[in-house]
């Protein structure tokens, strides 16, 4: 078996599936850095620039999330009926969102109108994409539309060609929407629209993973590494030099697509190597645990930051502040994760008794 594996290369689709949770942990850490990291090396030119650059592009963790969501949905929809598929996805996403939203609504004294607008996602579409935890209404929208898209993808003779056509249609649609979006002062909404391609690529990966193998040998890994380098360069050009690449808000489109695809593959290989090395195996497990609470970690970041950021007695020690804030955020996310599990278990209890 090892000789066959060495001859053919590594099945990258199986590798991504096996280490999906650890990659999600990496993405969650990246999003935390983007939102909450305070610069440490401000007085050291090279390190200061590297730190600022990594913080600026760390929002690509969202793109990695969306890529992995597309992969995971292809597995999930084959196991469940449509209604069950929707219910399982929605309760996993909506419960931490609603609990966090209710806490924030009370502590920040939202009006009933604002609470309803934020927690239903109405403000996300009508007022501002960033009204409150935009990722949740965005991913729910994709969950609802996914079954139809997936059915059309499966009916196509070539999933690769179908995805290519879908991406072209997406680009044409974005171009047509530029005028109306500017007139409505909603160009920030491209922060969501520009993430749809990476989700569709994830769906393609998930579909190809069923009954197929995509073996990668060393030239393929070199190509993935070069793709990551190109993505990093374009991320610099769009974030620092304001390079325009086809679409509005270009810094979260083409660079992040290149980085999300290449880094997901490279991270899958990296975590696979970590799992085989006893000395550093704990590092992969740490990312794995972080991946378990990744959704809750994103949900609580804003609340934790506003609650704790100003009360650190050692706030002048920036590195210690970053570490402490991270620990508190992870602990809060873990508590929310277990709370959601307990609530779902209680809600399911009457149905289990009835079946028994």
C-alpha cells in the first residue's frame, strides 16, 4: 500500500476530509488575529510590517471556512433527507448566533426593532452587511440554496465544467450589480458576494471526493506552493497598493480564492505530517480542538472584546494581553458550545422518549 501511495502521490481530497477540523481551527485562529490581535512589533520595521500584513490578510480564514463548508455539505446531503439536512445545519448555526445575539442585545440595549433586524438577518440584506455577525446570515443563505445547486451539479456531465460556468455567471452578475450596489450605497456587500466562488469550489471538491481520487505528487505540491505565493502577492497588492482586480472589494476575492484553495491543501498535508510525528502531535490536536468550537469562537469574539478588553491590569504588556484575550475567548466559546449541545439534547429528549 505504501508503495502504491508513493507512486500515485497523495489523495488530497481524502486528506482534506481527514483533517477538516484542524484546518477549521487554523481558520478560526486567523479570524481571531484579524479581529482582535494588537500589534506587538510596532518598533521593529520588518517584524512590524510582517505582523501588520498577516493581520490584514487573516480574514481569509472566512474563505477557508466557506471552502470547507462546501466540502462538508456534499457529504451531509447524501446522508439525510432534505428537511433533515436543513434542520441539522440550521440548528448548528442558529443556536450560537441567537444566544450570543440575545446577550449582546441586552448588554448593548438594542431596541426591539434592532434586535429583530439583526437576529433575523434582515439588516444584513437591507441595512449593512456588518450589522451583526455577518457570517451567520451569509452561511444560512448558502445552506438554503445549496441543495438546488448541488442537484444541478450532480446532473451535469462534468462537475468541473459546470463549476467553471457557474463562476463565469457569478462574475457577470457581479459586474451587472456594480451600478445598483453603488446607488444603494451597499458596495460593502461584495464582502459576501466575493466569497461565493470559494464556496462553489468547496462544493466541487466535496463532489469530486465521492468515488474519485485526486492524487498529488511533488510537482502538484510545488504548484500549490506557487499558488499560495501568488495569492500572498496579490493580497499585498490589493490591501496595500489598492490594486483593482475585476470586482469591487478585490482584496477578498481573487487573492483569497488562491490562498484558501492552496492553503487548505497545504494545511491538510501539514496536519497529516503532524499526526505522524509524536513529538509535535499535540499541535495538530490543539488545532483540532479549536476547530470544534470554531463557530462559537467567531460568535463570541465581539462580545468578549467589548467586555474584557479594557479591564486587563497588564494591558500595557501587549503580548500578554493578546494571549489572555485569546484564552478568555476560547473558554467562552467552549462554554457556548457545551451550552448549545445541552440545549439541543434537551430539545431532542421528547422525541427520543417517543421513539422508545
